[in-house]
C-alpha cells in the first residue's frame, strides 16, 4: 500500500453498502451527465458496489467503463450488479488512485464519487486522474462535506455523531470536509482554474422511508462497521458512547419532523 494511502473509514459492512447501492448516476453524478457521449471510455475510481458505474456504462453504450477499487472484496457485488443489468461494456480492476496503472491519456472521462475525502493525498490522486485523461477529456469529482451536513430537530447526541465522525475520519488520514476543498486541490494538482467548474449539490432525506433508511444505516454503522472498530480502537469513543449515538440516530429517524441535508462539492476539470 503506498505511503499516502489512508484507511477507508467506513469499510464495506452491509450498513455501508445499504447507502452506496442507493446511488445512481442521476442522484450522484448529474453534474457530469451532459458531458458524456455514447462512445466515451470512462474510468470510475473507488467504484464500490458499482451502481453508479453501471449507470455510466448504460450512458456510454458504444464506449466502455472501467470500475477501479482499492478493496477487491466489494468488486464481487459490482460485477453482479453489472451482470444483472446485462451490461457488456464494463470491467473492474483493483488499484490505487495515488498510482494508477494506466498509461498517460487513456480515458475520456475519469470520475470519482465520495473517494477523495478518504485518500491520504487527494492532490496526488488528482494528478494521477489528470495524467490518465486524454487531452480534451474530463476529470469529474464529487465529495460530501461533513461539517456542511445539517438536520432538524436538534436531537441530543447528533452533534456528538458529527464531531466523532470528523475526528475518526481525520485520524484515518482522510479529510471529511472535502467538498469545499475540491477546487483548491485541483488547482494544486495543476488544473488551470479557467478550465475548472466548481458547483455544489445536495441530498435531502425527509419522508418516513428516507428517514428510516438513513437513520437505521447510520445507527447500524455506528455500532457494527469498520468505523465503529476504528472509533473504539483509536480511543475516540467507548462502545457505550457509540450506542448512545446510535440511539440519537434512531430518535431523529422516528421524528416525523426529521429532515437531513448533505452538501456536496463537485468539480468538472477539462484536461
Ligand atoms: C464512499 S465509497 C464510494 C463508492 C462509490 N463511488 C459510490 O459513490 O457509491 C469510497 C470507495 O473508495 C474506495 N477507495 C478508498 N481509497 C481508495 C484508493 N486509494 N484508491 C481507489 N479506491 C479507493 C473505497 O474502497 C470505497 O469503496
């Protein structure tokens, strides 16, 4: 593992995949869709269980999508998703965004969704993404910003969740407030500001179904995932404190006035 790699804070516990598999190109990559052309060759870095990757493949029917992952175990699910959709223009590989195993100028579009917040050196990651993109091609990145998440009502314990998450993610070498930094990292990686578009977008959860899904997956993640283990092993929280945070999530989810918004930063960089 290269020195700059961070520990992926969430791991791929079922409670984490419950969130990732909800994602589509429409709800997670809308800022990129107008730039796609049917024949394009796309690299989707940190593809996870591959639902966005599969959508991208359907949008480039005369082209190809490669999903790249640092964690080989999640690719089994990504391959199954692609097969279930009958996609034949998609393949998957294991790799690290800090040192991509592709020649210069290989892809038309290089995309990463919710990945740069987890890596040890996001500027190096963007340099590599730029290197493997063809001249005239696009690097597209979207990350949430954990300090930019807001919710109602102010259930006691939810602030503890946010503070703890920020601490654990940073202790693992990541930057959970990545959304607001993407354009600055891109400039440091050598992208010219005039060829870069920076936007923001949100996810918002409010209906009973959305609240149940979002609160349960976070309650479960807080006590059962890699994140829970890292929080306890790193001395950031006790199991009792994690159980209290999980309870706060369930209390928020059960409140019919519950509302939760997630802010994302997005960049489209022309190579
Ligand atoms: C939050 S998940 C996002 C998955 C998918 N892009 C999505 O939005 O549903 C982040 C993914 O990035 C992967 N990842 C973390 N560090 C990486 C690295 N250095 N190189 C490639 N992938 C990495 C993790 O294994 C994880 O599957």
